[in-house]
C-alpha cells in the first residue's frame, strides 16, 4: 500500500494531473509506474487535441 502511495505521489509531482487520472492509469498499467506515465502522456495529448479544436468566443488579447 505504501508503494502505491509513493507511485501516485511521484506521478502527481511529475505530471501535475489529478489523483483520479493517476490512479486509473496505475490500475490500467497493473502497478507499473513507467507504463502509467506513458498512459498519462497519451491522455494528455488527447486532452490537448480536444481543447485545441475549441473556438474562442470571448476574451481579450492584449499585445504590446
């Protein structure tokens, strides 16, 4: 159990993702921290692609 907490802490520190996303990745990777990190990177790419397709409808851009 302590090693699981350490794995979650290490992944959280290195990725900045939420506890639930990290826990799910560790479960999918069967406890392998390196594989979980790869899964989280793939998830991050998918999330970024989804957000990049959004259209900005409001806001101000201030450039000098």
